[in-house]
C-alpha cells in the first residue's frame, strides 16, 4: 500500500479587510465579551477552513500567498437563512392574501410545476444564484412533495459546495390530489433521499412535514420515526404563524394542549428542529423550545407581507430561558433573499413591539444565531480558526447613497446598523463558500463560479 506517498500541499488563501465575528450572543453577553472587530484583518484559509483570524500583519502572510484585499468593505460570516422555500422563487410578490388562502391561490400552483424535473433544476439554479448574491451561504430549505425537487436542490448545492439543510415536503391532506403523498410514500421517499444525500459532502437532510394542517397524525408520527431511525437529521415545519391557522390546528388536534404539543407528541420537538414563525405561541411553548433545543425561525418580511403578526424576538431570547432563534427570509411569502433587508424589517417588527434591535444583536441573529438554531455553530456562523470559510463581503460604497451615508458613521455599530437599514443584495460584493469565491459582483458577465471551474461554469 502506498502509505508514504506525499500528501498534496494545503491550499492556502488569504483575505484582508475590515471584518467582524461573534464568539457568543450579544443578547446575553456584553459586546466586549462576544464581539470581535478587526479594522484591518487577515483571514487565512487552509483547505476550505479558516486557519487564522487576526489583525493584519504582512509577516503573517504565508510565502507565495497574495491576500485578496477588500477595501471599503466589511467582511462577516456568510448569512444563515433558517427558513425558505426554494419552489416559491417564482411567486414572490403575489398580491392580496393571508396564510391559508395564500397557500391555495399561489403556493400549490407554484409547487405543482415541480412535477417536471427540468422545472426543478431551473428553480434550483435561480435560487442558489439569488441567495449567494445576497451573501447567504447556508439555508434550511423546503423542497416540494416531489423527490426529484430535492435531488435538483442538492445537486446544485453540491456544485457550489454549500452547506445546506433541505428535504422533501410531507403533505398527506388538505392539499390538491397531485400534491399529496401518503404516509407510506412520504416515509419511503424520505428514506431514499436520506440515503442519497444526508452527510454527502456538506449536505444535510431535513424531514419536512409542511405543517400540522397538511399532515395527518400518522404522517407526523412517521416523520418522528425517520428522525429516530437516522442520526443527525434535521426537522423543519411551520408553527403558529397566523391566528386562523392556530385556531384550525386546534380543531384538527383537539386532544393536544398546544400547537407545539402536536409536534411534541410525534417526537418532532428536539435538537435540530426548526419551527418557522412561532408568532402566536405561549410562554409554555417558549419554555419547551428552550428545554429541548428546538429553534424558531424569525421571518419578518413574510410576517409583515402576509399580515401574520409580530414575532416576540426579545421574549424568545429572554436570558432566563433563551430559545434558539435564527433569521428566515421565508421566500416566497417573504419579499427578499437579503439578510440585510430582512434584518431591517426585524428592526421594525421589534420597534412595533417597543424593543430596539441593535446591530450587534441583529448581525448575530443572521450569522452565529442561525448556526446555533441549526446546531451547526461548531462549523459555520463565525470567522474563527477551524470554522468553514463561508464568508460574505459587504461593500460600503455599493450605491452612491450608501457611500455617502457610511462615510459618516462614527463607530462599527453605526456602520452595521446603516448596512442593515439601507443594504440589500447590491451591498454584497463577494460570497465565499468553503474558501472559494463563488460570487464576485465585479466578475462579469457571469459573477458566479462553481469551485474548480476557473473559466466559469
Ligand atoms: Zn414558510
């Protein structure tokens, strides 16, 4: 056996620029204990992982490596979107409905188109380009009921080498015939997808019952069985998004003490479970999330767009029993892929509740907070040695007005707040995935590049 053949030399890359990261949650710790800002940082990357994050010193740059220098920019960990529907890319900005009618009028027709695998492949291509353009490097993603919608999604994720969490919808009632599965079919199709994709490179499988209204009790139980039978799976579904939905679920499951209890009864409330929205939940449901390690996805643009309600972010993060909370775009009810735009709306939702969401807490929510919600905070969400080199580079001069406004910021906190108030996709100059620059806004005509394809795709 060729045991002594030399291993290939490590792939080394260096990035230089102003950069921020978190080592803890500023909701619970003073900034000096959890926030790192290097006004001129050196980020050393070795084989896709961060080797060093420290103040720039030319003596620390390895021989033969020229740092990629981002001037007039702010570098942070890639954004984490904890709730998004890739099949709904084509229905963003559809008029006039609230949740239950929205599903009937817009969502089901959009998802029906995924019966055609070519449509799923097209939508996956569009989706990945939009999230990378927005600086998002990991997302928890709902596919459709069709297994090939998951294959199309993960295949595109594999091309970009992104760390993604996704799964096939389970939906065996209260949906059109051609969008329903059965308990058995949903279980078998999920099992086959788990075998194909879970732990394959950076892909993670997520058991995905749409929500209590579209799944029988038997189907929720079968989702629980899948989670028990495989290690490390994720679970995502919707929880207490609108008052009508909460009342309906109470009628569907009269024996359960709360909406969350419907899921708990099936064994779905656990670590790596992410519940979308959780707007109309009780203190007891917050306590259950805290005790079990289950997370909530805060989706402010969606909640405002559908008129669903105002998420109680500061209650959820109460240090006496903090719930894991991530930020979600919830496209297509959400109106933007951009974490910056979404944070701007999160600020307004908090303001309507009498709270002030400062920039440190907000950026934590969109990066390390999302990673914690997914229990991936040992791999992503930080710029720190050993972490995946998933990064987002924000341009302070992305628009003339942003250049004008950011030039007048007197502190890093001011600057970050202006970015989340005025920023959007245009603000993202580059997105790095596992140490490769997969999106560079200045690389024209095609700013996207799969790793290992120097001439583009
Ligand atoms: Zn959703």
